[in-house]
């Protein structure tokens, strides 16, 4: 910058001094001034680039200083970690030496346990063989029971078809129904066919029905017969209360009367018959209508496998 000022002063003095010199010298001086001006521009550009480079180097210096600080912190942390690792390594080495005896003890214990497991496995194999034999025996028993059940179902189906054929007239007239369940046959006779209201004496119309039912039952083999009496929920009237205090007595008496008739008149084996009276406790429909009560008043003859 001092050089630049000096050049400017020099040029100014030179121009003043040569104001009266010859034109040739003036031109030479002008050329010299132009050259100096070019140098001034060049030097100015160099100065600007130098300032920019200085600024860049300053930024790089600050960045390097920050990086140096970070590396110093990381080095200190790594140094501390190394110290901790060495301490842990020393601890683990001591622990490893201390557990060498324990390791031998564990090996011995596991060896004993392995032998015990092998012995147990030998015993288990024997138990498994026994269990398999038991399973095979059970399976054979199940197969036999299944076959027996199939025979029973086939027999029950044959009995059902036999009863349906023998009593098809009564079924068609609505006097009785026959139902085949899983392990039983059920013959239901409506009570109006057999008994008058409040009585346990079989009326004439019922005797013919019982004759045909009894004849069909006598032909069936291997059956246990249960005769059930059922009533509606209407209480016994005052006139009959001395004979049948409640529907329990009436339902039982009716079942017993039917059983006696089948034994005495139809050849049904008395050793295969039992009776039960359920009064109104097992209705098949509602007791709130006359039609429903009529269906609930019934005799059911259950045919079970012996």
C-alpha cells in the first residue's frame, strides 16, 4: 500500500514537472503511468486473494482446533475404557481361576445326572412297552364294544321297524307314537285311550290297544321294559282324593295297572318290567291349554337294552 501511494505522488509530481517538456517525454511518462496503474490493479487483486486465502486458512485452523479438542476427549475416554477393560479382564481372570474347581464339580454332577437319565430312560422304555400293550388291549376292547354297539343299534332298528309294522294301525289313528332314541325305544300311548279321567282302570278301547302292544313286546328279546305314568298339573278332585290323594299316586297306579295287564294277559316276562310314576313333573308340552294337558297325560313304555 505504501508503494502505491509513492507511485501516485511520483506520477503527480512528474506530470507537474513535465508540463512544459516536450511532447515525446510526456508520452513516455504517460505510458509509464499506465503501466504503473496496471500493476496497481494486479497488486490489488493479489491483495484480495491473499485476504480470502487468509480467511479460509483461519476457518480451517478453527476447524482443526475443534477436531483436535474432540480427538483429545475421545482419547481420554478410550484411555479410561482401556483402564476399565484391563480391570475387568483382571477380574474375569481371577473368576475363571476360581471357578475351575467349580467346573470340575459341575462336570461330575452332570455325569451323574446323565447316568441317572439313562437309567430312567431304560425304565421308561419298559413302561412305554407296558403302556403300549395296555393301549392295544383297550383298543381291542373299544373295537369289541363298538362292534357290540353296532349290533345293538341294528337290533334296535329291527325292533323299531317290527313295532312300527305291528302297530301301524294304532299309529295311523293317533293312539300311540313310537320313537327310536340312541339306546332306547319309546312307545307313548295317550291316556284317553286307556283311562277315563281320574281313574286307573283300563277301559275297553284301551284293552285292544294294549293287547296289540303286549303281543309286539313279547316278541322282543333282550329288552328291559320301564312303564312310566304321567299326568297333567290339574289337581285331583275331591271325589277321587280319597283314592288318589295326588297325581303321584294316580300316575303310579296307572303305570302299575298297565304292567300287570301286559304280564297277565300278553305274556311279557315280569322280571323285565319296572314301573314309575312321575305325576306332572315331566311334561312334553305346556299345561296351559287343554290340548297340551291331553298330550302330557300319557303312558310311556321304554324299551332299554339289558
